[in-house]
C-alpha cells in the first residue's frame, strides 16, 4: 500500500475533477474536504453519502475514503499533520479545538456542517483561502493562518452539537455548554471537579450528576475519563511526546499516575498501546 506523506503543518490545494483517483493509500495526515460545486457520492469506511455544494467532510489517517463523481466537482482540501508541531501558526486554543474535532467526529458518512447557516459562512472562508494560495500577496501566510483558525472554530462548533452520542439538535443548550466547559478545562483537573462545574452552572452537585446522565447518556465521571483517555490515545498515536510530558500536560501527578489511569481504561500501559499502534 502506498503512503501519502505531508511534511509541513498544513497544506491547501484545490482542483476540479470528473473522476476521482482510485488508489488505496495510508496517510499520515488529517484532511478537511469542502465541495465548492458538483455532485456525487462520498464513501467512508464502507458507508456512502450523496454530496453536493457546500458539504464538508473530515478524514483521518485511519479512514478508508473514496469519492464517486456524478457531475464535475470542484474540491478544496485542507490537510494537516501532527497538531503538536511547535512551529505551526495555529494558536494553542485552536490546537485544542482541532484535537477536539479529530477525536470527536464520528467518521460516519455525511457533511460535518450541521448548522445550515455555517455552510454559507464556511464557503467565503474557503474561497478566501484559495485566493490567498493563488495570489500569494504580502502577508498571505499570516492571513491564511487566521482563516484556518476561523475554519477550525466553525467546524468545532458544529461537531460539538452532536456529542456524546445522545446529544443532538434538540438537546438543551445547558448540556452542550457543560460539555464545552469540560472540553475547555480538560487540561485543568481542578476546574472539572463536580463542585466547580456545579458552581459554574448553578446546580447542586447531586442534581448535576442526575442532569448530566439524563441528557448525555453517561455519568459525568465516565465522560471526563473517556474524553481524557482519547486525548492520551491521540498523543500516543500522533505525537512523539514522552509519557511524562503527556502526564504533565493533562494534569496527572506523574507518569505512574497516568499509567495506572490508562491501564484501568484500556487494559494496557501507554507504552504498550503506542507500540501496538506503531506496529500496525
């Protein structure tokens, strides 16, 4: 199997196609695909979905993806690699949002833009990115970075509305706000204790637990643990950070504390998990 490799923090390209290249590859990068015009079907992990103007898809290195084109299609591709590259122009806050996108998109077929109004918001951003890439005028790198940051925030907002599994468009805004609060403070353990969350949202600690379980389908502690575990997994898979560095970033007392936590969640040590992934 061929391997597509991206050597910079991000890459932008766009093309008009009548047929999509049919080749099986394993990528080392993530990819946002926006449909500027055209129709067809997108198959991801053996599930297909019809696409048309203003649809956007998120692909990860693990996804098996293919486009079948019915009418000539203008594609926009934003590819990005290891989000922990320290020389990228993406802010720390948006690195965390980007990580949130990658860890929470369910990778089933379908457009990831759930807000209809955001489809019209994203299109001008994409078109501006294309103009900057073509013209390469003064400060184009800075402007491109800002546009990418904005795109990240919009995509993160859309994905946030659909997690965990029980969260949907009809969910109360408070549960979505609680989830956003947890995600924003996941690197600050003291801020995601029950008493802190309760105080932030005006709940009693006892009621918060019942409310969270009712509206999310899982306990508060389970959600925090699962979310933190996926962050650890992502670092083990897609960064070369040492276990001690991961432990420090996510607020564990030391490497031993992280090892114990991860083993209780996944049944193996972080080191063993990383080794298995590398050997795949």
